[in-house]
C-alpha cells in the first residue's frame, strides 16, 4: 500500500499532466483543427484527476497537520495549469 504522501505526489503530477492534455485539446478545438475530440476526452479525465488531487490534498493536510493557509493553497493550486506539480515540490 502506498503512503498518502506518495498518493498526493502522483495525484499532483497526473493533474498537471491532464492540464497539458486539456490545453492541447482546447488548441485543437478552438485553434488549428476545429476538432472537439481532445476536449471531449481530456475534459472528463482532467475533471476526475482534479477531484482525486483535491481529496489527496485534504488527506495529506490532515495527516501532515498543515495549517489552514497551506491547505487552502494546496486546493487553490488545482486551478491554474501545472500549479499542483509546483505546490507538491514546494511542500515536499
């Protein structure tokens, strides 16, 4: 069984990577190709990984006894692209 810290690290990385996939999908939909398939696929994938990251962050916040400010920062990091990965590196 993996630790909560490892689960958080994986969730943060996958959430950041799914942002990249979603951005590529948005470029294909609204930019060069006018094809929505990338958003149709990566939108739900990113949504699920977003929720998994938030749950992992809350679990780790409880285990590591993060302050309310650090916990809020962890959750806010899920909004801008790639920030979950940066937050994970900072908190490590």
